[in-house]
C-alpha cells in the first residue's frame, strides 16, 4: 500500500495508474463505518484510494480541530488489511495556499441545518473535496448517508461543476445498540454514551411511527419525549433534496437530529 504525503505525489501516482479509481475521503480515526465505504469501493473499482485529512477549513473557530482524534498508524493498518491501494495524507500546508480561490456552498441548502449551526462548514468541505477530486480523479467517490446534507451538497457540486464522478451513497453503520459510528464517539463518557443512544432511538421511533401517521408534529413530540441530550440543535424533516416538508413523504423523507451530549456534538438521521 502506497502512502502519498503530498498532492504532487498523489498526482504522480494517479498518472501512472491504468484503471478506474474508487475514492473514499475521510478525516481518519477510521471505524467500521469508514471500512464499509472502503469495502464497497474495493468491490466496485480497479484501485481504491483513501484520503485521511483533518481539513482545517471545515472547522469553525472554537470547534474540535486540535483535539480531533488522529490515529494515522492504526488507520494505515486498517486500510492495508482491507486492500486499499493508496492512502493520501496531505498536510494543510501543501493543500492550501494563502488567499486562494474559494468555493461557496449554495446560499440556502448550504446554510440551513448543519450549515446554520456551523456557518461556513460546507464551504470548507466543498473546497477540500473539490481539490481531492482534482488530485485523485476518481470514477466513483463514496460518501456516507450519516452526513446526509454533506452528501447532498457534494452531489450538487458534482452537478454544478460538471465533475465526471459518480457519487455512491453508503448506509450508516451503527453499533449493535443503534448508536451511529462516529470518530467523535470517543469523546463520550459512559454516562454520555447512554444518553447519546436516545438520538438513534428517537429516529427509529420516528421511522416506525411514520408508517402510521404522516403528521410531523405528532412524530416530533414523541421524539422529544425520547431524547435525553444536553442541547438539541435541530430535529428536521426534509425531502431528499433538503427542502423542508410539512408531512412525511414515504420514499422521499430524511429526518435529522443534531445535538450536544456533554461537549460532544453528534448528528444522525434516518431515511424514510
Ligand atoms: P469523516 O471521517 O467523519 O469525515 O467521514 C468520512 C466518510 O465516512 C463520510 O462520507 C461519512 O459520511 C462516512 N461515515 C462516517 N460515519 C459513518 C457511519 N457510521 N456509517 C457509514 N459511513 C460513515
């Protein structure tokens, strides 16, 4: 397995490859969720490249950029065992220049929900994914439904900028008890982890209820009864294009939650 430390090395590696590339962008601290994307990519492409880059431009001041878990050696081992061909781990210094050309997330869909609570976050995500796509030039790129709004915006960017890349949507991997896997789960104490579980429970309950009622207020009320978090940032009901909806549309609904448990900000969602 090749380790590519700079865009220059990655571009050279890419040029020498003859075949389709499946690409899995990550911020590292890899878990089974990431691994499921990697395995899917391996089954569908000639070569697979994983990037591990804690992208500073998608963190807001005061967020967890400095303490975000970094476990590069363990991540390399996971990738190697899975059969990844190359891991791209650039530094912020060789990915960014000063005063560079910027990408803006769409004014509405990029600034609601996650974009409202983390203004500018998606500008940074799209900036870095744009760079990564141009460096790796994949045929397919793999993203998790766990970050549903991110997935939607990346698909928009691919459309708007005419990238010749297929975006593959991947299911959310969960612990046995339902907690969505996240690199940030390591921040949770035992007590917080128990309460974090109320997020996936509320979503599961909402999914079950939505087969009986399409009434969002009714569903939301039950979700609020279940939730045991410290700060609920949003419960939202949107269609697959991230338009707010006022009743459940089976096959075209995503219910999303963002909440803080202790100091840890968690997101999760369910697709109805
Ligand atoms: P991250 O390292 O958190 O930026 O995530 C990298 C990719 O893995 C993104 O496309 C995420 O949506 C995806 N991902 C994160 N957690 C999960 C999960 N529990 N199940 C499936 N995919 C996930």
